[in-house]
């Protein structure tokens, strides 16, 4: 059975989109809670607020969902027409998103990494889930980045279409056959 790298990459980007969607929902829930605190709530003295890191994770999740959809579409349809549809474009876009997830997950872990003491409250459970899914998204984008980088290095494919459904050796053999004729 042959190894199908494009299918693996579509599945991995699908996982990133899934984790990003869950993170999106959790950050929206957190923003809705902190922007509408009921009177008497012990959090922030009952005054509404928002956490900048939650907004950053919200943006990271939206960018990741859009990026994953674009990459899956590009791989599936074998798009080759624009600058971003090369492996170089994928690495650049993935690096930006990787940085968003890295910063957001690190800051979230610093603030809310150990909330076991308040797990009976829904707000703490939401924050714990936000931290967990931010790291899952970071691991997934890291995996996607590394797989693409390995493919690029192994095949000299930096400027090739990111769908990766070509074989450099076949292209070389075809040009040799054309030259012989």
C-alpha cells in the first residue's frame, strides 16, 4: 500500500480546523461571560471586562480555520495559480499562524495553567479547555509545518505547488526522454 501524503496533510489540516473551531467556540463563550458579568459576580468585582489573550486566541482560531480551509481546497483541487499555493507560501502562512498559537497558548498557560482548585466553576472549566485546545492547535500546526518542511527538503520543492502531487524524478525522466528525441 502506497503512502498518500496529500491525504495525510488534508486530515492534519482538518484536525487543525476542528481544534480551531472548538477554540473559537470556547473563546466566544469566555468573551460573552466576561463582557456580561452579573452583579455580585466575584470575578473582577462584577465589572465587565475582556482578556486580551482570549481575543488573541479568537483571532488565531479564525485565521487557522480559514487557512486550513484554503490549504485543504488547494491540495484537493490541485490549485497552482497563485503565489500562496506554493510550499513557500504555505510555510510563510503556517509560520504566522504558528506564532499566534505559540504566543496565545504560552500566555494562557501562564495565566490559567493550573485551575484545578476551581474546577467546580464553569468559568474555570472553560479556561482549562481553552488552554488545552490552544496547545492541541499548536501541536497540529507544528506537525503540518514539519511535514511540509521535510517534503520540501527531500524533494527540493520550495517553489512547487503545495498539493505535492508530483514526482520530481518523473519530471526529470520526461525531460531526458524529450531531449533524446
